[in-house]
């Protein structure tokens, strides 16, 4: 449940934070198949890991890379892992068969980032199971090398042995089976948030539509109306969060087959934000225009500053049908290199 909550909060954060311009960060340039920036390995351990992973790559072309760092800075481990993976183009270009294990010592977090080509095998559930059952117990005892070494052994085994992978998937499914009573309770719990978010969305969005209608018929000054619209959008965004959060929880709990973490690609291309914002206001203005035509009492007219005080008092007062009120507050050779692969955010994260 902890991993479900983490991934769901992450997706909502990505959607809401996308309205703010995000700067790009340059990540470490990986020159070794194992980069121990956090200095958690001995020389012997480091050489052993490098030899094992290099041999695995030469035999299969699959590229399994380890990076240890001290701290993530201001980024989540999902953002840091995805950025490092894609900047270094791990895996082969035509196969996208790279895997990155990112270990953040001071943040006590770890992530397995999986390239597109290996996602059908090392699914989010498989990666999460390896982290939860193999890595975290060792990390809690500060056996960092052992946890990472065992995890790489599992990944290599699963990619080389389909039968072992299927057995592991069956074990994970049996662990995650949920009784019907808990399913009913969870469904009811999710429904409460969805209904509450839907009600808040309806009330606030209706107010925005009415504000545009008022501007279009000249009873609400454009400057004042736009100011009201801006503050009306804030509770709309939060109401959507109320709706999205339980939906994302439900997608994980009831296994709807939605790969939530892959939604991280939304940060890579922000063009969809402009389409979304433009579509939102375009559709809202269209609704306001239709409302004017249906009522037929007022014609289209614009007023930059002048407003009808009686109309505003009746329509936007706390006792009226719409309100914007207080709801707006709120030691090896350096021959290693990626082959041109990419990752869309598949994998799993964990903390200890």
C-alpha cells in the first residue's frame, strides 16, 4: 500500500506541477557499468559487480547498470533515475534493453528503472517485489552491497530464465490477493473522495462558466471577470486532485493494467499543457456562449471595466448559485557507454 500511495501521489504531483515551468538538470555522465559515487563498496566488491554485469551484457546485450549517490537534491528518485537513464541512453538503441539501479544513501531510497524493451519482463510489480523482498531487508541492516548484489542476481536470473520469472510473478500475485470485503471497503472509500471532488468541481466550474457569460453579455467587466476566473481555477485544480488520487489508487489496488509510473513522460514534453489549458478555456467559453443563446434574454456585449452590481450581487454572492469565495485559499577501463536506449519511467522505488 505504501508503494501504491507513493506512485499515486507522484502522478498527481506531476500533473499539478506541470503548470509551472520546470528547469532541466544535467545528470552524472556514467563511464562505468557500476558507478559508486556514495562509496558504499569495497574495491573487491566493486570489481566483482563490474565483472558480473559486464559479462551479463556481453552474453545477452542487456545492460544492467548500478549508480550509488549520496543525495537526490531537490528531485524525487523517480525523476533522478529517469533523467540519468535517458541522458546516458542506457541499453541498445533498437532494443531499449537497459536497467538502472539507483541507490541514494542519505535519502535511504532505491529505484529500479527499466527501459522500454525490458518492461514486459521486469514489470513494475517484479521490480517492486525485488526491492521489497530482497533489497530493503539488507539495506535496513546496512548491508548495501549484499542487497544490490542479490538484486542483480535476481534480475539476471529472471531475464535468462522465463520460468523463474513466471514463478516469481505468481508469488507476487498471491501476496497481493485482496479479499472481497476489503475490496468493497476500498471501493466505498475511493467513491467518497471522487464524489466530494466531483461536487467541488461542479460548483467551482459552474462559477467560471457564469463569469465568462457575465463578461460576454457586458454585465461583468472583463478585467474583474478574468480576476475571478483565475481564482476560480485554483479550487478546480484541487478538486481534480480529489478525483484523480482515488482513481490512481484504484488503478493500482484493483490492477486495471494502467502503468502509472510511465506517466512521467509528461514532464519531458510540456506541449500538452498548452493544449489542455487552451481546450479548458475554449470549452468553457463555448458553454457560456451556448448558455447565452439558450436564455435569449441578453446579447453579446463586452465591457472592460464597467460591471452590473445587481448582477454580481445576485450571481456571485455567498447566497447565490455560484461563489468563488474563500475556496481559493488555499578501477576498470572506461569503455562503458549506453547504446542509445531509453526509458519511459517503468520500474519501482522503495525506501528503508
